[in-house]
């Protein structure tokens, strides 16, 4: 299924990586998975990876989802950026 939209170069459904960066030393990964899972309930454990910064001050979490629409991605990014623990979402 292709969602025809002139403002998007993506064709849905597609695999889409979402990266969020936050403070290290907390349960940041679980928090990010919880937020993304609200919009992508079929998210599997193998779809999540995290990496601490060199000095451990920050943690980067990458979650790859099967994106169904631009609206789904927009909703995920709105929730991630509304979270006080998220420094940056890419």
C-alpha cells in the first residue's frame, strides 16, 4: 500500500528508524520504547538498540518500526519531543 502524498518521499508501509537522545544513567530506553509502542504496538525487542555516549552522560536509543503512515510518524515525534527526558529526537 502506498500513501500518495506530494510532501513525503516515503512510501508506506516501510521500515523507519527513530532515534532519541536523553540523559544517561536512567531507564531512558524503556521510556522511549513505551512512548513508541503506543503508536506501534507490534514493536519487537530486536527493533531496539541503545548506546551510551563516550563519557556516559547521554544515551542514544534507536527504535526501528514498520511505519504505516506519515501521521503515525508525526504522532510519535510529537510524543517524543513532549517528553521532558528527551533532549533530541531524530
